[in-house]
């Protein structure tokens, strides 16, 4: 028997398989919104007709659009969105795009609530990891403006009240958290994802696989979280393989989306992640490695690193992937390679001379301190990182 607490979020609805414009029009009505502000990727706005469909569905209720979102969400981009949105007084925010668009939209809601207009004004609102590995969570009133998210990648951040933005002055990606940052609704439309570049789709899919890996490897998980993570691994591994064979397979894309949803349940309801995610945050925020690529590189190495203390838990990964007698790290490596993703730090531009700094940034991350195998100091990470070169 174990004792656990499972947190629930304010998420009200998930629409799966419906055209996003149709589902968004319904959500706008349900939320009683009159002034809708859209945050989207520049590519979706100017090189597809997806934004035009939303404009037609919402009509004059859509009052503004922001489409200048860079990877890893520099604070400056959040403030640029504030400058566009604040004068328009929106009563609903919609996000259409990948993880960076999602993160910016959720943080935008906080900035609009508190009148944060400069990168410096955002400083008191991010999570702080202290030198003794304790975490300081800032206290502030949650945002008032509801958010609805249409994700086009598989990183799963749309389900999370946690979002990330990068302080470019110190080149560190920082977490922003409040339960009310959880969206009111999410629209999983597989058709809109056909515009997502293949490498982004597969790499963010691996990111969600990594959520499952670190859930199933956690010594603090439970039967509920483990069951969903195992189902997530099944859906993602089968769905990603099918999309690799046929990019137009919408049923397989929907499997991937619902697998990503399963992968996020443990995180959003209270289970910390481990070293793969910690290295990933450092690679993204401080070395500009694409979000999904970080897990492509680190997930198998992290599994191998942790196996001495959680090998019995990792057997669940092998069972979920259909080969119970093969090590989880081997299966993860094989699956990631089959999707054509990079499998070394060298492949994503990291050099031996970067390892000390990478270890330092990783040690500062909120999830380094919750890894199953304790990490006493940044020097303890060097061998892991060198092995991943």
C-alpha cells in the first residue's frame, strides 16, 4: 500500500478529432467571450488557411492576432504580445501552434492580469530553484482571462499549468506556475497538425514518450499514473510509427495526440520528472536546442543512468513497448532512431567544452533534484553528459 495525493486541474473540456475552427466557435460561446485574442505561429498564419478558418468562424469576436513567437519564449516576446493585446482588452485568449506558442499564451494571461509590460517586471513571477535544491514558488493572483489551446505538436504543455520563458540576460529558461494557468479547454485536431514539419512532430512526440519514461521510472509514481503512462507509450509508439509510414494518416495522428495527453496526466497532477527533463530544459533555454530534440538525445541515456536505482520500475516501460525482456534504454534508443531523430549531444551542436556549463544549468533545474538517482552536485552530471556526446 502507498499514500499519495493526486491534484486535479481546472481544465473543463478536451475536444478530440473535431475541426479546430468549429470547436473554437463552440468554446467562445460556452465561455461567453466577446473579445478574443489569438496567439499563433507565423507559419500557420501566413502559409496555411487555418487562421483564416478561425477568423471566419469567430467573425468580429476575433479582435487581434499575435504571431511573433520565438522558440523557448524569450521574455521580450511575451512583452511584445502584451503590447499588442493589452489595449484590445481581450476576454479570451486562444493559442494555435506548438509548445512555445502555448507557453507564451499562458504567461500572457498572467502578464495581462498584473500589468507586466517589461522583461524586468516578470522577474518576481517565476519559480526559483535555491542553492540548497529547495524550490521557491512565487505567490500571486492567478489570471482572469481564460485560455483555449489548439496544439500542433506533441510536447503536451497545453495540459500543464506550468509554462516556460527564457531570461535572455542570463540565458536560462525559467518556469512560471499557477493552477489558473491551466487552459479551460483544449482542441486536439489531427488535421491541423499536417502542417507541422516532420522533425518537429516526431521530436515532440519523443518528448511525450519521455514524460512516460520518467513517470514509469519514478519511485514516487502510483498505479493510476503508471497505467496512463503505459497507455501513452502504447499510443505514441504505434501512432508515431504509423505517421512515419504515412504522414496523412489522421487516425494515427489522433493516437499520438491522445498519447501525449496520457503522458501529461502524472506531471500535471503532481509527479515531478527527472534528469532527462532537467537536461532538456538546460539544452533548450541555454543552448537553443529544439525542445523535442532534447529528449531524443537524453531519454535513453537518462534511463541507463537511473537503472541502478529504478530498474524494477523501468520493466513497465519494456512491457508497454511490447518487449518485456529488453532493457528500456535499448527500446527507447531503437524507437527514437527509427523516427530519424538525433541521438547524441554532438548531433545537436554540443561540444566537450560545453559540458561544464550544461551540467551547471542542469543542476539549477527544478527537476534535477527529483531524479530517482540522487545528483549531489553539478560535477556528478559530467559523466552522464560525456556519455551522451
